[in-house]
C-alpha cells in the first residue's frame, strides 16, 4: 500500500530497513526535520520501524550529519 505522505518508490528506505532487520548494519544516520523550525537535523536510527516513520525526501543543501553521532 502506498503512503501519500512518503515519496514514491522508497528504494533507499527499503534497502536500509532490510539492512537493519538482518543485522547487516547496527544503525543508519538519516535526515529529519524539526517540526517547529523546519530546519534539517540528523538522527541515528537503530530500528527499521523508526526509519520507515522518518521516510520521505528532504531537499536541503546543508545537513549536520556528524552532530547526531556526537550525541551517541
């Protein structure tokens, strides 16, 4: 079933969710959006359900990916 809130296809999300579920990777770093400021920020995700919940395209030219690793 297609979720109208997510991008069509979702190949990268499917590949990463499978990698998490099979233990190929322990975590992925992804980009989320602050609901109040709408600014991008990064997040370390360890469960495929959380990854799927964050699915969708975010087009930004600057994303602080390393900052989420400092929080771990």
